[in-house]
C-alpha cells in the first residue's frame, strides 16, 4: 500500500546518507567549476562591450547548448551514482516500508537531488556574474500599438 509518510521517510533517509558522502562535495565542486568555466565567456563579453546583463541571462546562455548540458550532467551523475542504496540498512528500510514506498522514495530522492543541483548551478552563475548583473522583471512586457 502506498504511504506518503513512508516515501518521505525514505527520502529523508537517503538525503541524510548523502550528506555523509564525499561525492556530494565533489559533485558540487565540479558543478561550480563547470559553471565558472561556462560563464567566463559571458562575463568577458559583458566586460568587453561594457553592458550589464540580467541575473538569469548567464545561466540561460551557458546551459542552452547541448554540450554544456552534457558537462553539467556528468557532475549530476556523480551525485546520483549511489542510488538506489542496496546495503544492510537499506534492506532493513525495505523491510520496514514495502517495496513500492521504497522505490517511490528513491525516485523522489533523484528528483529532489536533480532540482537542488539545478538550483545550485543557477545560484552559482548568479554569484559569478554579480558584478555585472541586475534584476529587472519588466523584460517581456508588450506595449499595445
């Protein structure tokens, strides 16, 4: 039987185990390094033409290319390579919550880690371009003729 409480319990357990893993720090470091290398061209163009850019622009420019997405995905694979955990505590967890709840917990963990990694890349690109960036919400307003 499906239970949200058990799925969230599996999610919390997986995230707690991820916190102790050095792959997390290495994956985040690699993600930041990839973000730095990809936003360097955007920053240099902004400095060369003496223009300001919007806060989200470097992230969109850098990760609109398929090669850049491939490089960023390599660091994400490093983070996701340990799931599903199949050690002794995981067997106990599968025994306590049934297989469906455990499997949904693994899927939810992968989803949360992927969203968190994408937000980390977004925040990293915003920090790297903080000197030339501005935040304005009127970029896509259309004026009637």
